[in-house]
């Protein structure tokens, strides 16, 4: 059989070169040439039509219940996956180094082993001793959990084919390399080639494979983004390294919704599920402190109440500073501008710091009003009413805009004992207000301030 060959393919225009060049000779872009394996041409002309394998079949005859999912004991993980592991699927778990990817996957491996499956944990980064130490810390032990310290893709594929495990983890995809390519492990071409080969094997042996992918800032090591189209499911483990909470978010899922979010906390003995995130996020709140407001945000389909803290203090010299932790800095700048211009709260000589408690990152604008009220509360040194939850997007004219899934948010606020909820006034009445909760509505930030900061 002829040996495989590699060429360099421009990611911009697709032109090829037999050697690596820094700049594409065709389109002139820099650093776009990526080493790629080319399959050797078949003897007797490769243009001949390939033998027929798949046939078109009527949609009516295709069965959708073809896969029985493998259950996962961690309910949060099960939910994010869309109801369990699909055999033959490849799942990428991305995240910053040190966030807990290896911990999560070792816990999952132990769970799979406990369910009676043979599990292969391939580690390209850590020695079996290091993994053993983590396993001891997690209280993990099992006869059917195997560890393979290996970085060669070909060796890994061979071991999987021989052992035929029921569950495989490859930690990490950036640490392994294919012998067919000359580029170093972690490069775009290596990462892609390895993931594609594992995907083919997973499908042919019907084994689920979980890959770890580090998120990296520089382009030297390829991050999970270059793999998103190759794998079936992409989950990101996020959180603040200095806080214990971790969010597992689906960004792509061929077998389920991408709206699901799992909440975990990193404990002494690994990741623990947080069944009641709102309660956890509000646990350390000081109800009478100024500069604090409770926002009702949605993480996927799940409402979570979080405390937003703001502190405004006089700028000592130079330009006033704006610091955002957990909310988008541009959103904060917009809210500061609206507060100065539309509400008349002078922030030109104030440093403004905003923090979302617990290390959560809020991406939806529904928390705008809570951020604005927290800032105003700090400036005026008047606390926001302690029994009030806040929902609403703020527009540039200082108007409040309605947000989606209001009903769910209200139910969660009522469940946590909030008696009032401040939200935007819209044309239609708010329906299905939970018992015990009073809905207060206002049209502008100004009006909302009057209600929330009333003494
Ligand atoms: P790790 O899973 O090694 O992260 P990743 O694979 O994403 O790089 O976990 C890293 C951190 O988690 C490490 O700083 C220690 C902490 N940790 C705990 O707090 N509790 C535990 O039980 C374990 C195993 C780790
Ligand atoms: Mg790791």
C-alpha cells in the first residue's frame, strides 16, 4: 500500500503547497497553511466511481430510536448530554487549563466502570501515578477502569481496537499526535487529524469517546474551536478558578438541545452537583447592604437568581475606572452612560466596579436593570429592597425592555422566597404570577429606581 502523503492547504483559499510556507502563494494571507494528510490515489485511476455503499432510503423508513443512551449517574451531566451518552458519539469537553476537565472525566469514567463497562482512560499529559493520586482523592477505584499513558494516535487506536472498551476518554486531544503528520502535537492539523480518526473509530466500533480540549489564547496550540465541526457534541466547562462553581454548557449537540447547563461545585473530593443553584448563589448575601441587587437570569432553560454587586467610589486621579466581573464590560459602559444621561446619576468622577457573586458569567441583557440598580444603590448608599428580585433589559433611552421566559423567572423568584419582582411594563399583562409574589412594573430605569430604592 502506498504511504500516505502530506501537503499544506491554505485555510483561506484552499490552495496547496508541498512545503510549509508562512504566506499563502495564492491569496497572500499569513499563517493559513495547515498540514493535511492526502490519501494515496488508488491504482488504476482514482476517478472511477466508488463502489456503492449507502443507498438513498425513504425518510418514512428511517428509525429515529436507533440509539439507546447510556445512563450517567451525575444527573447534571446526563441532562447536558441530552439524556445520557449516545454510543458511538464523540464528545469534546473544552475549558481553561485547571478548571476541572480531567476531574470530571475521571469521575465519569469511574461511574461507567461501576456500571460494569470496561473503561479506557488515555492520558497524554499525566502519568498513571498522577492519575492514581487524583483517583484516590476522588475515592475512585475499579477493576474495569484502565489507564493508558500514550500520545501516539496509532497506538491509541490499536489499543482501543484490541480492548474494545465501552467508554473511552482521551485527555487531551492536544497532547496526542498522528505519526502520519510532521507537525507537532497540538497544531491545527494534528488536532484535527486525531479527532477525525477517533470519530471514525467511535462510529465503526460504536464506542463513545470523550475528548478533552484545552482552550488556549495563542494560535500555536489549536483550541477546541477547530474541532467543533468534527465531533458530535461540544461541552464547555466554565467558571472562575478562584470560585468553586463550574458551569457545564452545551454549545453543540447532535443528540440534544444546546440550551442545557449543568451546575457543579469543585469540592475537596471532586465535582459535586449543585441541585439548587439559586440558593447556592444567594447563600452569602447581606440583605441590607447597599450596592447589591438580585437578578433573575436564565442559563439555558433554567432560571438562576444571582446577586449583582456594584461599588462606586470617587476617582482619586485621572480617568474614572469601570471594572466588570461576570458581566460584559461594554454592557456596563452602556448602563453607566444611561444612568448618567437619562437618570442624572453623575458617574463622571466615580470609579465603578461591578461583580457577579459566585464567579458566574452573565451573557443575557435581562440582568441590565439589576446592574443599573446596584450601581445607583451604591451611589446613593440606599439598599435595594431585600425582598425584591429584578428582571429587565435597559435600552439606550433609559427604557426597560421585556425579556423572554418571564413566567419561569417569576416562579423561581417566588420559590426562593422573594415577595416582589420588579420588571418592565409592557403592553400585555403578566400572566400566571405565582402566589405570594407581587409584580411591580415600570417603563424606565428612572421609575424603577423610585420603586427599588424607596426607603
Ligand atoms: P483538573 O481536573 O486537573 O483540571 P483540568 O484537567 O481542566 O486542567 O483540576 C484542576 C483543579 O481542580 C486543581 O487545581 C485542583 C482542583 N481539584 C479540587 O479542588 N478537588 C478535587 O477533588 C480535584 C481532583 C481537583
Ligand atoms: Mg487535565
